[in-house]
C-alpha cells in the first residue's frame, strides 16, 4: 500500500478527526512584492491623505481655529486688548522713545518749537520759513537806497545795532533774520560780523565771477546759501510774525 495516496503520487490534504479543529497555520510573513506595507508609497515629510469628509491643509498652514476660540493677537471676550501677551519665546518690542517721529533723517529727535523742513532737511523754528530767492534779491538791491538815504554812516551804525539781532538793515525792513542751524539759534553779533565782512570779501574777491557764483548758489541750493552764508554757516529765514525776536 502506497504512503502517498492519490493519483500521480500527489498527497491528499489530511483531514482532522471529527470533533477536532483545524490546526492554525503559521503567521504569514510580510512580502513587500505581494503585500506592500501601507507606508511604502508615502514619502518622508509627506502628510497622510485626508480622511473622508476632512479637507487637506496645505503644508505649513495652521488649521483654522475652532468656534469660540480666539486667534493670536485678538482679545478674548471681556478681556482688554492690552492684556494680550505674546507667546513664550517671542520678546516684546521695546517702546518708541518720546520725541521721535516718522520721516526724520536717522531718527533724530525734533526739539520743542522746531520742525523739519523737507526741502532743505534743516530743523527750523515754527512760524518761520526759508527766505525765498525773490526776497533775498530784493534785500540785496534795497541796501543801496538805504545806504544813500542814511548817508552811509547812518547805514553802518544801523547795521552794527542790527547785527546783535541777526539782521542787517535790509533784512530788518523785509522781515528776515539770519539763523545758525548748527546752534539752533539766531546768529549773534560776531557771526554776523563774519558773514558781513569776511563773507562779503569772499563774494567780491574775484569781482563778477564770485558774485555770480554766490548768486547761482542761492538759486540752486535747497538751503539757499550764498558764499557769505557758507563762510558763517548761516541761512536766512523769513520771520513775518517776529517769532525769533521773542
């Protein structure tokens, strides 16, 4: 009798005796070619596919807040806005010092009673403006009849008195005053002497050439400085309300 029953030597499947269960087969090993693991198609750093009925969030975007939960930066109900604090790890920005404003070059503070002239970039007293070119030209030609009327000597005495207030006779008549931006004050007697004596010599040292150069400077420079203003470091302001005299 053959040990291998069946046709062609094939062994028939053994049947267990009645009343006994089938023997449990050994656990099958995972074959990546037949049964690939669920994580094989998922690349590193890629989010798993969303479940049914849930929208997929883009990478790096926070999920929307739940209903009734405030976002960062928004005050809760009944809580004032200033009580909100940044999360740990984010230091609070320092407060802006007093006296600083927007649009100032280099963040320089503007003293009280001053303002920043956008055209020249100078800090000027409030109530005054840079004297226009027409007013400056008018003062230049007004000095001639004033010197004739006062017979010369009177013009000199008048000028020495007016220098202490940062003016010349012609500037005083037309409501102008000489200002020193470096000191933020009206030019004193000695600064006016430097401007009207040494500066005028520089204006006329080459006659028409330096006179014309000084005139071109006044027309083209944003601060309207002439050669004698550059020597003394001064600008001419129009002071219609006599703010600087106070």
